[in-house]
C-alpha cells in the first residue's frame, strides 16, 4: 500500500464505524478523491481491504487489517472493505497536501 507523503496533513477523520453504523458506500467499490490519501485504522477485530485496478472491478489486492494496524489508500484508488469479525471497529483519516484547497476549506470551516 502507499505511504502518505510527508507534506500531507490529516484534514478530516470519521467517527468510529462498526457493523451497526458502517456507511453502505464503504462496503461497495468507491474511490478516494483526487489528491487525497485515506488511512484505515482498525481499532478492534479485523477487516479485509479490497483494492481494484479501476472502476471495472478487476481485483488488484486483498489485505487483512487487524486491530492496531492501519493501511493507506492512495488518491483515486478504487476499493471497498469487508468487516470480518462481529466486533470490528475502525475509523478513516483523510490526508491532503498542506497547501491544498481542501485543507484550506476544512480549516476555515473549523474556525467558523
């Protein structure tokens, strides 16, 4: 998996997701925004990350992420997750270049 470049900053994080509240979109193919890296942080249990070569659905990789582990999805990478255990809990952290419009927008929303 990709690494987040050093000049990228965390601009947004989700609440903790579990079987009870995981957004349906995360369980189906979707991609990260242009210029944005997503980090999956598994807190309890485990999940499987599926990566695809594009929107056609051709499987590129499968990774099992366990409690205490993280994985990175690079910008515009098609993927989905599958919760593997009943107690799986995870959150997502999003990173963009420190000088990007998305970071500036998020900072202005926080200061309002």
